[in-house]
């Protein structure tokens, strides 16, 4: 997991981004090592995109240190961007050009020769399964296909690090799984991934290591498994009620579970043995409308750390 | 050197985009001067020539043709630098795609303006051929109206790009076309000498790039060139364009890098 030489590809210390009075990124520290898949997990407005834009050299650092490939974004933007592959949150494809033209023109921005690009384009279209659509305009493609094209495009310069800002936001579940599969393959090929997401399943699927961000700060760091172990229990019992929801849960749950989280639409009970806990509740005579026992997720970690859910 | 290499890269995008519409613009770049010259030079010109003596004893056709050429450059450049700039910032977001690559803000701006300059060059060549065919050109110096037209165009595309990157109000371009571009077209000496205007407006005309462009083109096609006045016109247009490009670079930076 650590880099071969210990020199991080991206290094941030006390990194700050302010827009006037608003503090978007509030003194964060992190390092990205070669070959790892690293994620920023947090709700909208947590400062994830601002961090990505600073790394992509399109947003000046307000304060603190940021080094990308050991270079300073304020001075070496051209060199840094030449080695990054950026998948922005909003697509920047040209809808009227064909799939292939979009790739070739983007490659030309990097100064790659046309002959080389022809071959590269074929390989990339193959990889994202768009070979049949190569000569179609982008406009009528589905959202998932456009995202795959954006991913292919970001790979045209054979980047050392891919910056993926909310790579599957707005896609339907099936399209998301296809995108995840492609990203997973890239990860196995040794491409370093840096992604932001507010989907905990995305972070769990793709990230070796992640930081949880909230209001511009990093509130926790670790692998998905470590975070769940540290900040949650093994299992969660979700209770839903019709109108007979009890006011005070401690009477029902004392001694049965380690923590109770009361949300507007449901109650979450944190315990290492969900079945035992729900059995215990039943014995004490609590009858919710529904009971669901599931494993803890990063959503629970986030809830525990911030008192709020990831997707509002 | 490096700057030119990088700024040339966005050109490929704009030309790929242009390939979709080139037939339409090719037809209109021939049809527009033909219509204008038929209506004004030939049609209206008969009445004008019967009633008045234009300075230098030229026909109205010869008088109006170089003005129309300069005005066409203004119109093409203004159009190319209005909605396409907004689109690249807000809708197709192509500027953002460019800035995710080694290209810098200056490359994005100068690359787009270089494309507009190329479009202006093509438009001016066609216009010159048409007015020559109408017999409205008296001097081989007229060939120089092509680079002049490119410069006149840039003196409009640069400030409009500056405004486009600054404004959040996309409808403002409609107002600019109606209340800036159209009055300039009508009152900058294209259709009648500005000496017919009230003195205050004459002075005002001297401060607008179109008048300088019109007078310069007219001197060149008529072959009636006053060197000092050519110098003043060129200096004015170059300085105006340079200042506006600097302003455009500033508003591009503020809009795209934040």
C-alpha cells in the first residue's frame, strides 16, 4: 500500500481554501501514495471538490502546503496537469462532436501526436466498451456512457494519478456498477486513484484508504474496515415505527446495545450481535413496524462522527 | 515559443466544431456582401451619385464597399466572441476541459481568439473578392484590407470575450448587439461620411474602433492613402485590441481559476 520510495504523489499540510468569508477547506493534512485508491468521503459542501480543484491546479491554494508529484501547483501547473487524469463532477464533453473526436481533441490538448492518438483512442474505447459508438455524436449517449467516455478521455495521457470527482453521481445503479468495474480494473493495473464521493458503498468498493470530511475538516482517516471497527459496531438493527414510536429508548435498549441513534424516519441500534438485540427487544415487548439487521457501513461511521447522514 | 505551441492546441477544437457549420457560414459570407452591394452600392448608389459629390469624386459603390467590409469583420467577430465564449464557460464547459490539461488560461483565451482571427481572415478574403468583382476596388493596396479586417474584428472580439467571461447575465449580449454594435454599424462612416454627424458625435466616432477600421479600409481600396492617418488608425486599433485582450485575460482568470 505504501509508495515504493515513500515519497507521496500528493502531499498536503494545513491546506486551506477560503472564498471570501467562507472556509471551504479548513487546514487538512493528507498524503497519497503511489498505487493506492484514496477517497474523500463527505456530504455536499464538505470541501471535497475544492480540494480536488486545488490539486488539479485550477484553484489557488489560500494557505498551507500542497505538493503534487513534489511540485508546487502555483508554479508548475502545466507540468502537474500533464501527469494527471481529471474526471470532473460535471461532464465537459462536446455534445456535437463524435465520441472519437472528443478523445482525439482532448489528447491534442496534451500535445500527443495524431498517429499515436488513433491507436490510443481505439484501446480506450475498447476499455470503456464504447467501440461501437466511436463515430456517434455524444449527445444521445446515456449518462453512464458519457461518464465512461469522460473516464476514457482522462486516461488519454496515461496519467500517474486519476482525480475522480463524484464519478457516479447521477447515474442509475446499473451504470454505477459498470463504472465501478472499470475503476476497479484500473486500480488493479496499478493506476493511483483519488476520488471524492458521498456514496458510502462507492467508498467501500473502491478505496483502500479514505478520509471522512465534514465542513472543510478531516474528521477520521483509515481503511473502510478500520473506520467501521473504530467508530461503529459490527451490526446495526434498524427499527421503523408507525405512530407508536416510544419517546425514550433507554428503557427498551439498556444493556442490550452499545449505542442508539434516533433519526426522523428510523432508529438505529448499534450492537455486535443484531439478532440477539432484536430478540431481546421482542422479549421486552417492543413491537416496531419493521426490524432490519444489517452490517455496519461507512454511513454509520459518518453518522457517529458528525451526527448527520451523508445524503440529506 | 512554448506559448504559441500551447495556444495553438485549442484551435483544433474550434475547427472541429466549425466543421459542423462551415457550409452555412460559407454561403452567408458570399451572400451577405452580394446583397449589401446590390442594395446599397448599385441600388441606392444610383440615387446618391445623381444627387451628391462624395469626397474624392468616388462613386457611392466605391465609398460604401470598404466600409461594409470593415463592418462585416466587426459583426463576425462579435458573434464568434459572445455566445461561444459563454458556452465554453457555462454550457459545453470546453474551457474547463482544456484547463484540466497542460493548457493555461492564456492559451485558452489566445487560442479562441486565434480561431476567430482565422474566421475573420476567411471572411475578409471572400468579401474582398466580391467587392472587387463589383468593380468597387480602385487600388491593389486593397489586399491590405484583409489584415486590417482581422485587426478590426479582434478589436471587437477581445472586449466581448472580456465581458462574456465577466457577466452572469447572458441576455446582456442581446443589448450589446442592439445598442452598441448596431449604432456603430450605422454611424461609423460606413454609409455616409461622419462629417455629416454633429461635432460631438464626430469626436465620439474617433474613439471607436469601427470608424478607424472603416476609414483605413476606404483609403486602401481607393488607393488614396495618407500615411500619417494610416499610422494613427493602425496604432489605435492595435493599442485598443491589446488593452482589451489584457482585460479579457484578467476576467478569464477570475472566472475560470477560483
